[in-house]
C-alpha cells in the first residue's frame, strides 16, 4: 500500500482493441457494470451481436428501476463504458469452461443526450478527483476489506454459522478459509490485481485480502470487483461471503481501513522530513479536514444500521475523532513508514459502503482542510479507549455518531460533504437511510424479547 511517484494506471484501450480481444478470447457476453446510490453493483449483459453498440455507449436501461436513480417519466439512461476498465473474467467453475467467456466494462451513466447523470456515484467521485487535480493533487488509496464466510442452511439460505473457529493469522487446519482465500487471490491476479497479503482475521470465520494501492477512482472500481469475486467464489464452495460490518455479537466486526495519500508533481505531498512527525503542512491540513468532517462522513462511510454496532468500544473499531502516530484506537493513524510511503489510515469505513461515495467524501473533507488551512489538534499517543471523559475533553476528542439516525443528521448539517455528493445523491441517499432507520426502529428485536418479555 505504499504509493510511489511512478505509479501509473493502464492506458485506455480503443474499441477496436477490445473487439479484437473479445474475439480472440472467445468471449460470448459483455457485462456493462455500474453502481447504484446505495452501493449495489448492477449490470446489463449483452451478447456478441451487441458488442459494437455497447462499446459506442448506445446501450440504454430503465433508470427508474434502479435505487435512487430517477423517476418513471425520466427513465431512459445510457451506459458509457470506461474502456480502461475492460477485463475478461476467468472461469469461476468448471461448468463455465467451454461456454464462452464473460468480459466486463465499468460504465458511467448518462442521460439520453449524453449529459452526465448527477446521481451516478462513480461520477460523484470523478468530480472530486477533478477538484484535486485542479490543485495539482492526485489521491492514491489502499484498502483493507474484511469479510466473513458463513455456512449456508436449508435451501441455500445464509446463516451466521462461521466456516471455522480460527483467529488472527491462524493456519490450517484451524483456518478452513485458506484454500478459498488462495483461490480468490489467484482469480484476482488473473484479473490484473496485485495482491499484497491475505490472512485470517481476529474473529471466527473472518478474513482479509489486501490489494495494492491505486488512484482513487481505480481503487473504487477494484473494491466493487473484489466484492463480486469474493461472493462468487464463496458460492462455488457452498458458502456465504458477507461484508456486513457486524454480523456476530461479541467479536470484532469487519472494517475497510483506507490508506490515503496525495501526490503532487510525482512526489508524496504528505512527506516532509523536517515537519513534526515527518508530515508536511499539506498532510496536517488534510488530516484536520478528515477530523473536522468525520461526523458528516459517517453516514457515507458507515451506511447501515448495523454499521454502528461495529463502532463501539472494545473491538478495535474507532469511536473517537482523533489522530495518532502510534496506536490504533484513533480514527486516523499515521503508519510508521515515511517518505514516499507517508499516508493517513482512516479506520472508520466499513465494507458495506458505496466505495465511490466513501472515497469522494474523504477526498472532499481532506481538500476542505487544505483549502481552509485547518490544523489538527495534537496527535494522541495514548490508548484513547482507556481515557476518562474529562481526559477526552481536555484533548478535544469528540465521538463519532452512535447510530444511523444521528449520522444522517450530521451529514445533512455538513455543507462540504453534502455538496460533494450533489443534491440528487444527497436527497435520495438521505431518504433511503431515514426509511431504513424508521423500519429498524419499528421492528421488535430478539434482544428486547429476551430482556423484557418475562419481566414486564
């Protein structure tokens, strides 16, 4: 996850290059992939007779059927493929071999006249990437997505019975996910990923696979692809792969730590050997922006009712808005490496988030810190989980929102994060999350019955 100045995205392909590759590799179907506002990956699949039409961006779909996109009377939308995202999927099972391969292009969504659709999450991130470029910056991101493997029950339905009882860095035979992780990693490598590490995580049935940093938009694309591959391979093994942040009580939840750095003129703009902690003024301002807007970002980086059951003391997830160079109890940690490797690890996001919106929110927050010249409070060297309320107040340490309703309130009050999303995405996202909270609040949960039924 260490960015270097010479890191480059692969060059865009031409439609002719892609058509030739589709023919040479016996590709029978092409998936045009996009993401809705809530982060669900969608796709339209076309056969060979429609490949040229798809590559020209002439495939339409009904936007009114997609969560948060548009109204029925404005339903027609176009998928404009980003040719640099082209890849051919390797076979996920023996049954797929010989049937014609499947390829994929990630698309931006446009209106029928070609105007970019303001509700497209990928273009929300693209706008923030363009803002950073105007200032001479490019943000690189490395992520650490975690997930659980569960057994499937009767009828193939998911359960919360973990695939194993192993713990952090355990080996087989205790770690029963070793073979599955290796297969996932192998498939991702075939698809152009550079895998840095994979291992069993702290909780039973919990795993992590880390892939190399990349520019922000490419990383968001890769997160969406990664989640698809993990779920697809688990299905082949008769298991359920879940990115739910807190599927089990009493154990660690799943996070998606994001390592952020800005580069300018080919050099890491966060690095300054003469600065305090080896950090530049740009790094301090960016960190201050992340801290300033942490509450407003929370609904985007942690978008589920369930997300806030991970963000509780005692399970290594951050609950305090602070930064540190030495411990993992803070919201933002600065890993020890400096120079080209200097970066800020943001520990609050979880893998249920829409990666395009989450990275857009973090980039917008950091750029606001740079624009306003914000300075962070002193870095915290102590374990914040062990501080008293008075000590936290002394160090100006706030807490993250404690539930989804509070997080949505904070989002609506934050003009920087709300502005980064745009009116369309903000309105539809907020409406969906308020409806989710109302439904949750009205439900009667097993805990309530166990706690009160016999006593009241």
